[in-house]
C-alpha cells in the first residue's frame, strides 16, 4: 500500500491498523499488545477485560479489528459478538476449540477463529490484517471442528450461509443499549461444566487438552512448566472422575460415552 502524497510531494505513511484486545487475563492482554505493537503499522488503541468493556472501547476508538476472547467474566465474548460485528471486524482468539462454540461464533459474525498454541506471532499479525480485508482465518482445530459440525448438521445449516456460499452471516442484535445487563451465554449445551468444580486455570487447561494439545504445548501456551501442567491434570482428572485424557475430554465435551478403558496415557 502506497502512502498518499502531501502538498510538499512527500509520501504520507498509511494509517496504522487499529486494534482492541479483549481478554480477561491481563498477562495475555499484555502479551498480545506487545506482540501487535511491535509489528509495523499496527496500533493497539485499547484493552478490555470483558465483552461490555470491549464494546465500549469499540464505540470510543472505532478500531479496525477487535481481538475477542470467548470466556470472560461478566459479559462473555459470544454475548458481545453480535453487538461488535456491526461496528468492526472481530477475530476470536481463545483457548476453546469446541465445535459448538466455533460454529456459534462464526454464525454470529466473527471474521475468524484462532485457538491459542496453533499460530506464530507472524501468523497472528497476518490474520489481523487479513480479517480487516475481509479474508477469514481459522486455525487447524477450529477448522476441523467446524468441518465436523458441517458434516453432522448439513450444509444448509452451516456458518457459511448454506450451499449458496458467500460471506458469513452477521447476527444483528435488536439493541445495544442494554449490553451491560446481558449475562454470559457461552455455549454450554456441550455439558454443564460448573458441576465439575474446576478452577479457571483448570478449565483453561482442560480446553487445551480437549483441543488435542500435548503437555509441552499446554505449558508453552500457558507460560508454566510441564510439571505444573501435570499437577493441574491430576486435579482435573480427580474432579472429572477420569483416568485418562480421552475420557476427560469426552466428559468435558458432554459426550455420552466412557473412554476409561481405551489405554490412554494418564498425562
């Protein structure tokens, strides 16, 4: 992209791509902000800890892209999403790769869906630039889950608008004035996870296990040691009454089957 010439004949640099980063984890927010601002031509104009604050920041700063987490306290990402998509491009950036949530995020108008641990810093910047241009981005887990959902539900019920193709449909809210009063509605049809009593960190790690990550990948994604990952997994298995990863993942996804005798590794 070439800059616009000013009256003195010099090229004017293009305006920076403006981004809002929304994630309830301050360490994740800081890391994403540092990564994006280190890239030439990208500016993080605001950070937000929940969906309501993301919406307020979007109204105030009019960014080109919002990076939006799914699970946040107060107003979660899926609840805020239909209020954001009329205003700007939204790229989901989350630890959750469940098919129901991927499908619902795209149905509600997300321009892409990235799962932590499945992209490099350069790929993140490329995805941000591309969704601003209307080019959707999915990391492998999100793509696989969406494909599985489409195969089960049929093309006519797809997030891509059915067999006619075209852009992803944007779910439009009837009103944005009461966004601060909305309650979280992250898709829990997969299972009632509150019954397991997992902490926020344990739920985060369980999402990564369910997405197929190894302990090494989880440790790198969460910035913790592999020993700490194993300790978390032991507590998770105890709470889910599971003996291996496959069984725990099946229960976490709400699948009505037991995988306790499949010979899977405890960690």
